[in-house]
C-alpha cells in the first residue's frame, strides 16, 4: 500500500493557498522559504516539517488541523 499522506497534505496546502489568492511566491516569502520549496511541497515531492506546516497555517490564517485533515 502506497503512503499518500504527502499528496493529501500537498492538496490541502494548495487548496487553501488558492482560496486566499496567494501565489507560491507570496506564501514562500511570508514563511521565509524559497518558492521552489513551496512548489515541491505542493507537488508532494518534499515533506515539510511540522514547524513549517504550522507557519503556513498561521500565514493562511487557518487552524493547522485544516491542513492536516484526512491524513
């Protein structure tokens, strides 16, 4: 069975970023990472630390559990 938690998290982050009308570059700047890091995370190619997920939730003004739902 393939573990697809990265893809679920990626989709949750991307969907919320789009709802807030943020570009990857805007989100990256606000959480102090590169745009390529956000891109890798949103494609499920990189697993962010829980601290980065928390920072993303703060910037997107949502509860961290919303980003972690369905994991």
